[in-house]
C-alpha cells in the first residue's frame, strides 16, 4: 500500500513539473500528454474539445504502422459521432 502511494505521488509530481514550462497551449499539451502517456503506460492519449474536434492525439512510440492506423481510425470514428445534446 505504501509503495503504491509513493508511486502515485511520484507520477503526479512528474506530471505537475511538466505543466507550466511554457505558455503556448499546443506545446504545453504535447509535453504534458507525452509524460502522462508514458507514466500511465497508455497506448494513445488525446485531448478533445466540447464539440468533439481533436486538439491533439498522440500514439505511443514503437507501435506498428497497422496499429497506429487502427488507432487513427478509432479516433476519427469517435470524432464523427455527435455529442449528446444537453437539455
């Protein structure tokens, strides 16, 4: 239990350290998302605005071209879906 807590704190610390290095939104997102993707051992990470237009999508390094194409197809399919209306 103690090791998990220390590990989580370390991951959160590294994420926090990368945020605030720049005022440029695109550069900030790119740097932050790379750290989050690596630290949480993800396959792909993306930021989507409320209208479902992708701002940034980053696949993990070392993926085969086929796998990357499938991820891009999934992302495109997700972006084509309409957001549920809020009443």
